[in-house]
């Protein structure tokens, strides 16, 4: 599994997770929306830690800078 996520992509995903968590704790989101966003947040955390996004594969995308 080759990494395809750059540093800025990882940071943006973690910031999105933090925003989702704040909205949930502040009781702004609940029910089905909270469940869906929670699943998205978990996926964002995992992909950020691993550095690999499976959705980038079929699109042949990579936000990671090439090694010199």
C-alpha cells in the first residue's frame, strides 16, 4: 500500500474530525447525521494515520509530494 496523502491533506482531514467532534459535543448534530459524520470522521482518522486514501486509487490522485 503506497502512501498517497500529503501533509496538508492529513492536516485538513484531522481538522475536519475536530470540527465534527465539536459539533457533536455542542449538540449541534445528532441522530442519523451524527452517525454518518462519525463514520466519516473515523475514516478520516484512519486514512490520515496510514497516509493512504483508497478513494484516490481509481482517480489516480496523490497529494503526496514526490521524493527527491
